[in-house]
C-alpha cells in the first residue's frame, strides 16, 4: 500500500534553540499549513533586543505555497509574531477560535497597515482549508478556547496538541475533548506532536478550581485593600478573582494596559462575566474604603513598568499599599524572571502588605499537562509515531520516554530540534533533510539586522566599557600632539581622570617609539595593543578599544 | 537596674540591599566584635563586576577598636571577603572552628601578602576574646563545623545563630546543640539574631540522610558512568556520594579545582573519610569501565567553566558522556542561576545522559531551618528580643512573625536592613542612628573604584551600543571635511555601512547649518542631538553618542 503522494513533511522553526514551540509547518502535496507563529522572549543574554521571531526564511521562496496559518491559542509565544509574518505573507488566511481571533484583532489594531484575512473556527469542527482536511479539538489550557489540530493527510492523520492539560473541572465546563481524541484514535492516528512542558513533573496538575478556593479563603479573611495579579490572558483565573471579590463584597478594578484591553474583549465574546455595577474605575477607588475594593492588575512577572511593580516600588500614582493590605500573586515564575519577581515581593512586603504567592499557598496551577496526564493522552490516541514539542530538551526526552511507555516504538518516537524536518510516509516517520534554523531579532525598527556579531559587541561593551582614542597625524603620519583618550564604563572619571592623561601619554610615547612606516593599519594595531595593555595593567579590565585616526 | 555601661550596638553591613547576611558588628564598651565577613555575589545587573564586598567604610576610623572577627562557617558569603578585610585591618585576629580556619587558610594561600592571625575554637567552648565573653554553640548546616555565637554583654546575652537547621540525624552525628541553646535560654537571652532563609517554607527540612538514600538507590541502578555534582564545601554530601559509590563498587574521582582543593583539607582535618584505594586520578578514569567509576565534580550552578558545564557542552577534554550514563545534580538552584543550570541539564540530556536533579528526585535538602524548626529554636531560647537576619525582606518579615508567635513582643521583634544600628540596653532593644550602607565592587584590580555611575554607562552600552563621531574643525571652528562616524554594537556593519556614511553626511549638514559661534560645547551638543535623532529615526535605537572634537 504505497501512496502515490510524496511524504508529508513537518518542519520546526525558531524556538529556543530546541524545538518548534513557536512555529511549525506541515506540508502535504506541496501545500503548506503553518501551525502557530509565536514570539520568543529575549533574556539577559539578548542585550537590548526587544523581540525574537522564529526565522521563517526557509519559507521566503514558497510564499505562494502557504495555504493557511492555524493559531492554536492566543498566547504570545504562539501568535505574537503574526504581525511580522503577515507583513511578509499578507494574503495568507489565519484560522483560530473566537477568542483567539479576538485577541489577534486587538493585536493587529497596532498595525493598521496589515489587512488580515481572519477566520473563526469552532472546537469540534471539521473543515477543509484548501487541500487540508482539518479537525479542531477543544483543549484546556491557561487561556480559554485553545485547540489541538488534526490534519488528515494521505499518509495518515497528524495531531498537533497545541498547549493543553486534562483538567477535569475547568472553569468554563469544557475539559479537553477526550471523546474527540478517542474517536480520532479509533480511526487511527499516524503521528502526534504534543506539549512537553511538564513531562518531568509527576502526577496530575490540580484543577484550576483549586486556585479559586484559595482565592475565596484569602479574600474572606483580608481586611485591607486586595491587589491580585495574574496573566492578562488567563481569563478563567480573572473570572475566579472576580467571583471571589464579589463574594467578599468588594468592587473590582482592573489596572494595567493589557488587563484593560483584554477583559472587555473577553467579556464581549462571552468568556468572562461580571456585572457593570461590580466594576469601578481607578479614579473611583480613592473614594472607597480599603476593604471595599479588589484591584486586578498586571505585573505578575515583575515587569519594570507594570502596575504591581510600581506599587512594590511605592511609585504607583493612584495605588498605595499599607500594613493590612493583601497582595495575591496568582501566577507562575517564568524562568529568567525570578529576580524581578522576588524584588516585587520584597517591595510589597516593605510597604506592609501580606503577599500570597505560589511559594506559600496553592494560588497557581500550570496550564500544561503533567506526566500522568500525558499518559492518558497517549493511551487515548494510540498513535503510531510521536514527536515531543514545546519544551526544553530535557522535557522532550522525558516526554519521549512517556510515549514509549505508552506503546510508541522507539524508532517512531523522535526527539527533534528546530531545523529538523520529519517525513511521514505510509504511516511511518523518519527524519528528512533539515535546514538551518534561526531566530530573527527585532531591535527598535530593525527586524533581522542585528545578529550575534552585534550582540557580542554589546556583551563586550557591557562587561568593561569602551576606550576611544583619537590619534591625529599629519600627512606624513607623524603624531600631532598627544592622542585624545576618552572612555565610557571603564572607570569613574571624576576620581580617575588622571588615568586618561596617563593613557594618552603612554600611547604617544609608544607611537613615537615604534616605526610604523606611515602605515595607518600599523598605527591602529599599535594603539589598540598599547591601550589594552594599559588598562589591563592599571585596572585589570579589558574594555573595547576603539581607535580613530585623523589625518590633518 | 540601669547599667553604667553604654548600650550595646549591633550594626549590619552590605548585604543585598536588605540585611546583614554577610557581616555584622557588635559593639560593647567601645570595642567591636565582627561576625562574618562575607562576599555578595554579582548578578546580571552587575555588568562586568567580579565580586561585591559589604562596605565596611563605617569602620575605617575605628581600626584600633576592632577586637576580633568571628567566622561562623566556611561559606563564601560568610568568609569570602576576609582577604580584602585583612588587607585593610591586618592585625585583627580571626576566630573559627577547625574546618573554617582550614578553609580560610586555603583561601589565603592565594594572598601571600596577608599574614593572618587565625585562632581555632571549638563548639561548646566559652572563651574571652579581649573584653568579649563568647560562647560557641555547634550548629548543623550545609557545611560541617558551623557555629552560633553567644556574646555575654553587660546588657544581656546576644545569640547570633549563624546559618543553621535542626537536622536530627546529621551525617557527622552532631545535631545543632539544642541542650546548649536551652542552657543559654535558662540563663536568659536578651536578643537573638537568626537565619531567616527558609522562614517562608512550612514544616521541617528533611534530613541530609534522605539525600544519601536517594544516592544509594540511583547508584545501585546506574549502569554507565556516574557523574555527581554538588557544592565543594558540602563535605557531608560528598561523604554520602563517596559511600554510595563505594557501596556500588565504584572508584571515586574528584574533578574541578575546588573539589580537588577542599577534599584533601576536609579529609586531613577529619571531616571526610575515604580509603586511598577507592580514589582514582582523572587520568586513570579512561582505563576503567564506565560502570567502575563515579566522578564527583564542580559545576552544580552551571558556572561556565566548571567541569560539569564543560561536559554538558561536550567540551570537557577528559570526560565524555553517552547514552546510559547518569548525572546526579545533588544541589540547589541558587536564584539567578536558573538559566545556566537548565542549560547544563539540557546539554547533559543531549549527550544521552539521564539527569537526576532536585526537580525529579529528593536529591537535595536545604541547609537552613524551615518555619517549624525556627519555632523550636525560639521556644528553646525564649529570648526577650529578636532580629531576623540572612534573608530577603519577605523572609525577615516571615521570621519576625514566627518569633512573635513564639512570644517575642512586637516592639522587641525588629526587622532591620543594612545600615541599621540596634541598641541593646538593660535587656531591651531599640533602633539607633543608622549609617549609609553600601557595597563595594571589585572589578579587575580595582576595589571600590567602579560604582553605580560606571555600571549605568555599561548598561547603556549593553542595550544599544555606542556611536563615536570625530569632528575635525579648524581654529575658527569651521568643519574640516565630513565627520568620521563609527559604531560598536549599534548595527551590523558589513551590511549597513551605508548608514554610517549617511550619518556622517547628516551630521556635516547639520553642523554647517547651525550657528555655533565657534563654541565647542555647542558643536558637541548639536552633534549628539543630530546623531541621537539619526539613529532613532533610522533604526529606532538609542546608542550612547560619543563626540570627539579635534582642532587641527
């Protein structure tokens, strides 16, 4: 039963040097379906970089072959790069559920030049998108209205899980559609790609409802002002905060740009429910007693200018905290944000607030299935092959091992990294020829112009600063006066200006001494060496040395 | 019963902007006892800084009043700044237990110019040090031979806990000396200063022995090579690793500078025990089968050049890993090191190793007492007053609350920060006049010359690089040719050199246009503004602009 169709090719783009968390493509008979177009977040090693995009350069020549984009859910790491993608591929239609499309529309309002072709789909629906026979499966995650996507191909059905967990009592009453997954499994699934984030965590993630119980308990006993922070996309958690606040007789006040943007959208689309009279504006808060209000705000990750961070620093113009107030951080600690988050907590405690965070109370649960949930998932689908996605390498390997425990043969459980291409043919997978994966840095107005070379320069500058020497020579390459030596970030000038004079003298002496034969390259090399040695000997530092030669 | 003695003054130095973790002083009748002289570790915000010292500038004028230094235990954050301290105060005697003194001696070998006056004391001992009547109490921690210090003063007894926990089955059979603490309590303790690190963690820290059980289990089932990492000062954990390795029929091999330095010291002083025939040199490892060896190495925090990090990157010259090997990370994740540690784990998994870390197995326990242990501690001492130390602000407040639960009155439970001075008089404490606390940065050869101003420059340089313009003018301040505009870290020159020419032209045009009246300051200001605007408009970045004017 050899198929006349070429193999289906699955490719992974960008990511964190590991695996297609942010963007994948599935190619069937020459047509491309893109699943997710997400952002990668810069960390401390990405000096000055604003955003990181997966490098979809491999698609540049194939614009006409791209049939559609499916966005599994409305998180930034799955849809945040869309404005950049649509600028390059403007006519590609984008599919997502109602909430996802609503959030994409809100995002695109900041990019009026983009005229996106957005299509709403529903969980449970089967739909042909060009030559693609797609089925959308509802999944539970830390944002409502998430999807897994099944692609029925001539070589078998592929299921891409999106981000999911198996919470059996989610807030909206729609647990991940296990019967739908089971039906797909009954018909036969050739290949599963699935979320590996929590594959190293044993057991099951507790239900989101447990967070609601904690909130009720905390709100019930709180006497002063309550400030609660969570992700502005975590609509269900905000719903629980609203319910706990109303039950405790408090008015709600949303604070922070993304809270104020997302909550009306979520309410209008039917994902969030509250009465008008239960919500007050920030200006009205001052007129209410401290125990009459619950502020729901941004800043759960210690972002420097977010509402909660300003409160922690005592610099929020409208909201101050005092002894007896309670701050609830109903959120995770995203790796890399630890210092900023603990700085916030310490600041809040210094203001006198009691801070309830996940380190001291069950006020957060993950949105990603833990190991035993993944076993359920694999046993329901009974797929022939598996590729773990969405995780660090250690998570992928842990998830591979789980899938094998559930019956996927070792040679059909492939740990992939970005740039890998997997071929599915007649129900079996193998690795194909890969491509060079990459990330594209967005820095200011530039997209892709800053690369590792520039970042290396910034790193050097960040460690020991820069020394600039201007060497003025005459037309016969003789030094005219002592070189001007200046610096930034090497020494503290008010106290050490003498060092610059000394450097200048040392440089002049050295340039007079050596026979550079009028060659500017020689002068430059000599100057760089002299100054590098000078700073090493004087202060033990290695600044960037920048020499400018002026012929006067 | 008013005492003729002036109040006893307790002062806190340095720390992480919070509290005397690293260094405190206790002044009795004009004489100063220093407790700990520790290092603060730089993080990503300390661009290029090598080490941070507590600022003991407040003591500069009082060198003659310093009676002694007591080091509670041999961790870097408690004794690492000693070489710098002793350079400034060379004649001050230093007291510590045998292991602590041994580790100080090893550290001072790198500073042969320092002739330290070191004194060994024993847990349980009472000793007069000048006018100070001291009692040393043995405590359990993540390094052996730790001390709490009681200071009997005319205004009452002060107990400084050092770092401690109440493990009832420590490896060396010496649990924290609760009977000694109880005896002090019976006689009356006026003030306790105690470790707050885990005050937010409920319950008790499991015994160090539980880590040994995990090791035995892992070692028993491991088939390939075993590589175990932990802190090179955690002698008891290394002992357990040795025992597990020998029980599993493996030879031990120490790898990494601090392992190779500390283990012989610990063995010689009687804190670590192993047979010569159980240890092999790294060169012998190649000759052994994979299941015959257990490597004990440095790198538990993902330090870039440590042994384990090199193995993770596949760049260790002697040790390679392969499928079937087991790496055991018997260590904590120190805040700020998360990314580096996870990078190591991912690298090790990519080499094929199974990685056992605290996220997946009980292979680490903390060295600091958790909340319920702290309650025991307070109830045994029954002190009249309390100052939480060693922790972030949130930990201090949590510990303050615990002490109050155990009976310390609210006005005698003082949350302090560095720079605070607390006065103890007739058994009661109050805050006195504080001083400006600070940290001293060590950068290369410089101690204290780099401050926040230089760090701000480095931060600016790190974000968007630097643009350097050299403007050559004649003696009448007329521009001679187009300015030379160069950059580092702003753009990628091979592809964007045209921007530099454009910047030069823009600058020349602007400088020709404006009437600067021959004033160099005006020319400079105009040039900076023009270039700042140029980069903002062209690439949306804000590099440091450095303008050098040359009169030719």
